[in-house]
C-alpha cells in the first residue's frame, strides 16, 4: 500500500491547548509538576475536555470533507501536534473521539515543541496556545498562529450525523457546559465556515506596514498607490488561504453539479487599509488566485464593530490591540510576525517554562 498522501490536501496542525481548554490541566502542571499532571490526566482520562478556542473552526473545517469526490480521500486532514507525552496524550485523543471529530493522526513530543514537523507534514496552518512555540515557528517561516484564551467562544456546533460519543464521556470537572445555538441559528448556518484575515502582516508581508510605522499614513498611501499593480510578497498565513481556496473551487464545482448547493466557506478580509491603498491589496489577492468573499477596508475604524456582526469562526491578525477587545466573542489568533511584533530578545538566564499542552 502506498503512503498516505499529504501533498494534495489542506493540512492543519493543532496543539491540544488550541483544540481543548487545558486551563485546569495547565494549573496542575504549573503548581504540582509533571507527575501530578500525569496522575490528573490518567484519573480523568474518560472525561471530555472542554472545547478550546480552535475547536469549532476545526470541527467545521473537517465537515468539508463531504465535498471529497471519493470516500477515504479527504480534502482536509488535521494532525494533533502536542508537547504531551504519548501517555498523557491519551486523554486528548479520547476527547477527540468523544466529540466525534474525524482526527486519527497525532504527534506527541514530550516537552519538545513539535513545529519542526510542519514542513514534513505539508501543514499550511499550525495553531497553538503557546506563545513561545508560535513565535519560534513563525521566525522559521512556518504558517503559525497563537490562539488567545483557552475556552471556546461563541457557539460550538453539535457533533455531525456521523459523530460518535464515547460511552460515559463527561465534561471535565469544574467546566461550564458548552453553549448551544438556537434551532433557528443552527439551521441558518449549518456547516458554514467563516474565516477572517487581516491583510498586512498576515496574508501579505509587513513591508507596507513598515512604511506606515516609519512615515505615517500619508506616506503609506503614496507608497501603495505608486505600487498598485505590484504584487505584495507573501505573508505567513497565505499558505492556509491558498489551501482553503482549493476547497472553495471544489464548492464552485459542486454548485455547477447541483444548483441547490449553498457554498459553506466564506472568506473575509478585515483590514485597517482604506482608499487608495485598498487597490493594491485587491490586485494582489487576484494575482494570488485566491477567493475572497468580503473585504472590509476600515481605515482605522474599530474592527470589533465588524467582527461582532460577521461572527467569523476564526480571525487572524498581527496586532493584539485588534484582537484583545473581541477575543471573548470571536476565536482570535495572533500572528506574531513583522514590525508590530518585534521584541527585544530575552535575557540569557531567563527561565524557560514548558506548558502542558
């Protein structure tokens, strides 16, 4: 049998701390150490972990596999990439099964960040709650983002019709129940996946942002207007949008086959750009061959006003100031890239902390 092909799929790597709310487990690790952490995970192995920030995004992304023309040949593959050891990782995989998520592949690298495997697995997006891991992965040129917070936000869709729930599985102790949508809301957006991106420092590189930071708004507009037909260089999260666009093209084929089919993937750009700098952004997106359904050129207006209406299942931005105000309402991902994220290196003797997830 030939190896399972990863090169022609949308592959996402997600840490256990992004997929599930590990805040309680993390406290045990921080306060009592690794042995207590192992004992805690063994004790509650059959109790479901609460959904984390990236849970609904992953759940809805995987649901798109029903668009695959052949059974057993999914369009989307998700790997668990975790710093747990294989033994403590059993609870993570048990919770995956309990929620009916079709995830069967995982990498557990005890105490060692697993981002080195991103290129080998053709991963176009790596999500983690560990800021240090994400920053290191981004520095190496990998498409990575830090989920902000620990618990799921908004409404978590119920398991799909093929989902199975582990017998006796319960929500972890001390955790609140998962929010459930009303029947009307669930019917209105069944299966829909809304993904929103900032532009500069996320999809495009930070060259234009550097002009803005050093010369101000007027110089930025002049710079962009003079290059309106010049394609931007790629930013860190463009590989994911390109991979997502292949699924959007499959949806276009599905509409041609079945006019009643309603496309479920909706991609939005939410950016502080405004006219005239919008033109280069639009031209760049077209030259990249990606599909964008909505573009919000806000010119410095509060992004939260749009995001609370748009309700994306995940939003990528390179600035905490745009994410923190909405992180409790919108699954928010920080892309620690470029001039807005440049920080002084830590002191040589600074202690290194290894999170549990």
